[in-house]
C-alpha cells in the first residue's frame, strides 16, 4: 500500500488564478487571438491550454501586431515595456500579481526616500527583471549571503531591501541578517516580501516532510516557487522530486516507500496533482489518499476594471499602466475547494 499525504495548501494561488482569468476573459470579450508577453504563469500545461483557446505567447512586444490585445504576465514588467506599448497604442491588460505590484511600490518608495535599493532575488527571473525595470536609479541584486559581502558600497550607505515574492523564506532571512550585519542603516518591510502563497506552501511542505518518506512536487522545473518546495524537502533529508505531471513518476522512487507527500507549486493546476495519484495507482493498486490539516486560503484578486465591466471597449496601455494595488484584493469564500473530479479520484 502507498499512503499519499496531500499538502494543504498547494497549487494555484490567487495571483495565478487572476492571471489565467485575465487571458480567458480577454479571449471571451475581445476574441482570439490575444497576445501574452511571456508565459502568463510558469506552467506549460496552463500555457498550452490557453494556446488552444487562441492565446499567442511572445517574449517581446515587437512580436505583437499593431492593435492586438496584449496581456502582461503575472511576473510584472519593466516600465520600458509599458512605455513601448503606449508608444504603439497597444491595448494592454496587465496581469501583474498585485503582490508583485506591491513590491514595485515599496521599491519606489524607498528610492524616493533617498535609499539605495537592494533586491533579493534570482538573476534572470522575469519578476526580478520587471522589478528592476520599475525603479529609477541603480538596484543591486543579491541572491545569497555571499553577494551581500561582495556589494561595493560604503558601509554607512542608507539601504533598503525588497525581495522577489517566491524565494525560500529561510534563505531570505539569512540574506537580510547579513545585510543588517554588514551595513549600518538598512530598512525593509517588517516581513520580507515573500508572498502569502509562497510562505503557506513552504510551511505546509515542512509539516508534510515530518510524516513522509518521499516528496513529490508538481510544478515546472523553471518555476521558482516549485523549485523552492523541492529544495525544502531535500534540506529536510527527504528524497524529493519535482515533476511536471504524473507521466514523470519513476516507479523506482517508490521502492520501500509506504508514505509519500504530494504538493504543487503556485502555478500548477490541481488536475496535474491528480495525474500523479493516478500514476501511483499504476505502481501499486492500493493507494490511500489523505490531506494534511493546513491553512485555508481565502484570498482573491479582482480582475482589471476593463474586464470587470465586461466592456468591449479597448483597454489602453496608459490606463492599464496604473498599477493594480493590494487595495484590489478582497476576501471571499475559499477559492481552493476541491473539484468533483478531484473528489472522485481521491475516493477511488
Ligand atoms: S506566488 Fe504570490 S506573488 Fe506570485 S502570483 Fe502567486 S500570489 Fe502573486
């Protein structure tokens, strides 16, 4: 018998749900094709599904034809990208997660106060590129404690930090401690900018790893928050595997394993979690599924005004350039209820 213990919470966060809804709604209201700059969220399954409905994914705006409805991904974009869209009068819908926009606002606030900005994050990640491109003046990117000691700044420089939203909570704390140890005047948010969804999923994986012999994380191998979940399992001494879906499960992983933990990154749909359970049932026909107690999330972010109105009127780059703020966040009934299909698979 294999006992599968599901992490709670796992999978889609409110920012991902909103971003996918924006593309879906745009296709409904404006018709295909809708152009999306960068993968709307880091999951191939989600992207392929939207492609099948008429979304076209591009990396740069020069690949978007004049006049085409264009969506910016959940990771956020630099101001130069907004400016380019505005110069071309492209109709833009901004799917930047409100929690990423909040980091942009914080960074601008610190710079306006005369502080030199440190961004804790991973080079090359689109969220990091977007945040750096939102700030006037230099932004110093650090990923690890060692980067702090390599910063070529006077030790009394007034500094402030902001962080990528999907980092490891513990690693980020270490970087902040190093910043405060080396520099005499460091400001930053009370808690790091790591978002609620990342923190909740990391906490639940830590709890999960106390009771399982192996961990499977569903998510893309280029998804920052999914990779962090897998790393936490490895740090806790649990054999941990990051898979796109059930087709990547290696039966050898289950040798001698009777209790396996299963979770998903914030951009991975629940139906991919179900494919893992189905794959495990091919290895052992006696699979029992349970779910850990955990935080019930009830965060939901509103769609951009143009889509809320259901108006067919063109959205403009200048209008959408007004950043969505956390004020657009509202609580509602839990969004992450289990689907009928999920219930059926779990009950088998
Ligand atoms: S992981 Fe956090 S910051 Fe990223 S989209 Fe989800 S809620 Fe927003």
